[in-house]
C-alpha cells in the first residue's frame, strides 16, 4: 500500500474534524460518509510554514463566513506563519478526500 503525507490547516487541525473524512460520522451537524479505507491516519505532528492563513469567499458550511486559505506569498514574520498538521494517509484515502474537498472545476488541471 502506498502512503502520502497530507498537510492540513484551519478546521482540520482538530483531530476529530479530520477523522470524519476518514471514518465518517457527524461533525457540527454535517454528516460525512468517510473513506472506503477507514484505517486511522498516522499523526506526524505540526509544522509552521512561511505563509499566512487568510479567510475569503463564504461557505454555507461555515454559516456563510469565510473559508480558510493559505497565501501564496512568502511571509517573513515568523509570528504570522501558518500552522500545518501532518497526517500520513493511504493513497486511496487521499484520492477520496481530494474528490470530496476540491472544486471539481479545477481537479483535472491539478491532479
């Protein structure tokens, strides 16, 4: 089985939130199907990256509030670096999460 290291930020820093993508279940009133492979991801800890988190657009999932994004611009001030949590997940889990999370209009150009 092949594995990937998947970096998350924003609401997915919370283990319980990320696990619903893998295991399925409900988080804050939203039902998630989960992956076909429900094996636990391996928590590799946290890192800080030289980019800022910012909020833009809106999502019904977040009560029409902004969605978290990472800036493409490098951030020199280390106090403003984003925190990323690293998970080792199987390649098939990654593919299923990708399909659920990424805007379908850009999937073909990125993957």
